[in-house]
C-alpha cells in the first residue's frame, strides 16, 4: 500500500487534518520529508 499517496489524497480532500498526518508520521507510515511534502510545513519539533 502506498501510504504517502493515500494520506496525501485524504489531506487534500480535507478528510485528514495536519494532526492526522503527524500521527501517521509518528507511527512510521510516512517519513518526515513526506510529512513536509503533504502539509507544506516543516515537521514540528517536540519540546523535551
């Protein structure tokens, strides 16, 4: 399954929010680079 294409499509359609995309990145379905491609924003850096 091409997770990147699926998540990108749902994000563009408004079915997924930026938080959804971050969750998919956090669980390893997409990379941080793919997150940035989908959202147009840098991956958020978590405060320690």
